C-alpha cells in the first residue's frame, strides 16, 4: 500500500513537472533554416525557430518531409507520428512523449500559427537521422545515408534562399489586454496563453492583486505585461478629482510591487478614459509618471453577464480585420476564457504575433495623448 502511494506520488510529481514545462515566450526567437539531407525543407506557414539554442519546428511539416504519417486524435489531443517500425506519440496537454524505442518523457512544445512546434532533435533522433548544426545560415540539418553534401555545401547552395527568408517582414503584432483581474479564471487564461506561446497585458485591480498573488507572479515570470486598473472601479470615487485617479494607481502599484517587486507605468482607467480624463486629469496622471492606455478593439465581453464566447470571437475578428496594431480589450471572465483559443488561433493565422505592452511604448488612448 505504502509503496503504491509512493509510486503514485512520484508519477503525479512527474506529470506536474511535465505540465509545468513550457517554452518561455520571453526568450529571444531567432531564424533557423532546416535541411533534410541535401535540401532545405520549406514550411508554408509556421517557420522553424531557434529558442535558447534549441531548434523548434512544425511537427507535421517535418514528419511529412521525412515520409512519416501524422495522425491527430482530437479527443485525447494526442499526435502520432509513424514511419515503418518507429512511432512517436505526443500528448499535447501533458507535454509528454512516448516512443516505440521505449522512451517516455516530458517534451517542451507550443503552438505557433496553430501548428504544433517541437524540438527538431527529438524527432530527428527517433527516426535515426544524424543531426548537425551549421552556424552560418544557421542551418539545423537531419542527415542519413542519402545526404551527399557537407554542411557547408548545403549552406552555399542555399545561401540566397536563406537570405531571402531572413529578410521577410516581421509578423504584425496584436496586443491582448485583460482587465479587472486576476480572479478565478486567470490561471486558465495563463495556461491558454502559454499553449499558444502568446503574451498579453493584465490591467489589474489592487484587491485582486492582493488576493491572487500566485497568478500575478506567474504573469511576471511568463513575461506578460503587468499594468494597473486602480482600486475601486467606481467612477464616482476614482474620478472625484485628478489626484484621486493618481492615488488609486499609486495604491494599485504598491500592491503590484509588494507581490512581484515590479513597478509599472502602464495604467488603464475604469470604463476607458473618455469622458472623465480631461486635460487637467491627464496632466496630473502623466505628471505622476504614468502612461494612459485605452484600446482600439472592444470584445464587448463585459457588456452583459450573458455574452457568449461566439459573440466575443465574432467581435474580435470583425474589429481587428482592418487594424495594423490591434489593442484588444478583454476581461478575466468565463466566456472570454472559452473564446480565447479561437481568438488566438484566428489572430495567429492572420499573421499576428501576440506580445505584451511595454512601459516605453507611446500609449494608445481615446484622447490621442501619446505622452
Ligand atoms: Zn474594468
């Protein structure tokens, strides 16, 4: 009995570890080309990338390039890659892989443009390729008996193509912002963002910060934007004077600093800055060192208590259609959480990278006050 319990504890511990393992979106992503034997592999949408010295690539595209079959089971969120007697099974929610060679271990993975990104070496090793890294390019190469060229020759024969790929315009950026949290939905919002390797900005209320320190710390370590939404969320109280707005942001900032050690200059006033934040109010807020953020896409997720996920997705899709740089208003709510995977899928498929707002960016607001 005791032995069973210990074994279970170990197993559960391993799973917890596997679930926690994620590719940090904070890390710099760099270009890398992938070669199979003597040819570069082309990827139609999501491109391979180098993150902290590891090459990640879209699993399906690479599997197809090596002549393996790929099957995805929607119910269990499991992917199987099979070629001859070799089999790789990946459980996506658990970030866990098992292989026909007897390996069972955690696997860092993420979604990019709705493609499953996995470490190149793991897949190449299993299907018995020799993996090499050629720093010019750079090129990550999988090679078996069919490869004739040296790494340098692969590079030289593809130099122009690599240069063209590298020069491609960077992705457009969309900014997701979540107001009024953190609360009981925030942990799952953070899980979803991590799955899509997306980052967002949280405009938080002081009391919510105090009551959900774990989530706030998680936001900080995942590189999300930490921002302020005041204390009372009561228009009559916060807009009583220009100084009362500043006071609420200062109190909120103090809560943030107590929990994370971080102080921020990003503030969003409740209900948006019009009509209350007239010139004198803004001058006072800017004078206190803050930048005032509104939005240019309203998901209307807080318009009533029974807004559906479908309505939220539709609003975001419609309003982002013509925008180069959407700043999207969302809230830490159940329906928003349910809508989030579709919102992320849509934005990433439309070429947007999802990034946090930064304190050094000129703010977007309804007064066009860029201070
Ligand atoms: Zn609010």
